[in-house]
C-alpha cells in the first residue's frame, strides 16, 4: 500500500533515510515537511511495515525529489518505481519538470531514473565527499 506519511512514520523514515545520509534526520526534518504545505512524503507499506519512502518539494509546476530509499531486503521488487509513479501522478497534470541529484556512482538509482525518462543535465564535480553528483531532470511532454 502506498500512502502519505504521518508523524507516526517518522522514526522508520529516519531509519531508512540513514541508509542514504548518516545524519538524515538533521538534514531532512520530516516533521516539518509533513506540515509545510509544499513537501510530499510518501511511504510504501507492506504488512504494516514501511519498506520504502520518497520525499520531494513541489513548487508550482516543478517537483524536486529529495530522497528515495527502499529497505535492502525489499529491493528489485518495483517498490521505488511504484513510489515514483505515485509521486508524479500525485503532482497532477500541471507538472512540467521533475529534478533530483544523485551520486555519479549510484548505478541502481541512475538506471531507475533513466527508465522513468530522466536525463543527466549537469555534473557537479566532487559535490559529495567521495563522488560527483548528477543533476537529473525529467520534462513532461
Ligand atoms: C535506488 C533504489 C531506490 C531502487 O529501489 P528498488 O525498489 O530496488 O527499485 P525498482 O525495483 O523499482 O527498480 C526499477 C529499475 O531500477 C533499476 N535498478 C534498481 N536496482 C538496481 C540495481 N541494483 N542495479 C542496476 N539497476 C537497478 C533497474 O533498471 C530496475 O528495473 P529492472 O528491475 O526491471 O531491471 C534502491 O536501490 C535504494 O534504496 N538504494 C539506496 C538509496 C538510494 O541510492 N536512493 C537514491 C538516491 S537519489
């Protein structure tokens, strides 16, 4: 089941987020995102356990994906794909652009985004401690 996150989900979201950034809960204040009116936090729940989430900010016709994480035990089961599809459709028909940043060596994520029509539009050299970053974008037709 895919649904919007609630405050009850924050500890588990932070736990999954730590797989992406070691200080995830300080970088991304999920409790603030849940009430700021322009962020989306969406979770994928399987047998009452959150096994993945996606978060993004949405301004007018542009959606910027901040985090997308799937529990390692549940990967390669289309969970990230379903979260992305849900987010994009939740943004509505007026959506023109989706953007995100990804580490240049993160092949699983880059493959996933390319499958969804994202293209690499810019490379930020040494953006991460040990890696470059790609800025990827997907324009709606
Ligand atoms: C990237 C991530 C979110 C993918 O989640 P997932 O649920 O396993 O992805 P899906 O099952 O929806 O995969 C969809 C497509 O993505 C690509 N992909 C996913 N995992 C991959 C892997 N390990 N190697 C290569 N391609 C991969 C494939 O094209 C896959 O399609 P396929 O299974 O038909 O080949 C997951 O690996 C993850 O949480 N990684 C750590 C956090 C992270 O890096 N997040 C992205 C930061 S921007």
